[in-house]
């Protein structure tokens, strides 16, 4: 039996209220498939889900920015369960950069091959008019994480890691050309008690899918 403390680091999705469309349509199963029999008052439904691949807390796979990159179906499962470190940059204001020097100051926290999550204190903006207010990862900081720490993935509780409006999303391009995915809109990072934990990214395996809403789960060992 697995022991430890499980935490949900993802936003609950609400149909009709997400920035990126999410809709549910509910059918009585026998209306669609009359061969399935039931009594009149028996509750037996099927639902059709229509949503964008970047809805809510989601992972962006390399295929998002690299036409030859791995999609959701090809990305290795073993990389979706990984050692993770939480970096507290909640003091950063929207528009401020995380610099290479700031990462060098805490480099002992980041082990080779880690997944890295940044707490920018941005989850409070989710589903508001400020949902895209965020700090930014300096491009050289992204390069440092890859070249010096060989990170598994990078993410945050913000809507992205780029300077808003910059053409071609250079941070995304650099990471995804190296098969490194990105987590956006993580949640509840302030509920973590430890800086290091095991991160589970529960994504659907769908051919051709560039990104996927996920149940992001942390396991803190006792």
C-alpha cells in the first residue's frame, strides 16, 4: 500500500465557465443506443465532452510546438511520474522575470532530471480577468534548467512561462524541441508541505493530441 500524503494540484473544471471551452451534453443511453435495455425510470446516461486541449490545469506535449514532437499518445509514461521540486517565487509580481542568477542561488535544490514547478501565487487569478497576469521565465533561465539540470519538465500555477505577446513563444520552442513538456495552471501549490515530492500527471493517451487537461497529483512521503 502506498503511504504518504496525496494532494490534488489541479483546478476543478466547470463546464461553460472555462476560458478555453468545455461543454457537456447528457443523453439517455437508450436514445443513442436502443439495443441497450433499461426500465423507464432507471438512470443510465452517456455524455459527450467538447473541450479545448488547453482547458484548465494541463500539460503541453512537444507536439504543441514541434510538428515532429511527441504527442500525448507517444510521450513516455515513466516521465509522467517523476521526482519534482517546488520553487517558491510567490514574491514575483506579474511581468517580473525569474533570472538565471536567481536559479543559481538555489541550484542545490534542483537535482538532475527533476520536474520543476514554480509557485508564482497565480492560482488566485484563475477564472478571473487577471488569469494571464504572471511572472516570466527569462529565456536564459530556461536554457540553464535544461543545459545544467537536464529537467524532465517545467511548469507553474500561471497561464504560461512566456513574456505576453512575444512572437513564436521562444521558451516553449526551446523546451519542446528538446522533448520537454510544460504544465500550466497548476493549483493548490501552497498546500504542499515539502519542497520535494513525487508528481503524477494523469493525462489521456490520444493520438495526435498536443495538450491535455490533467489531474495533477503530488505524493509527499511520510
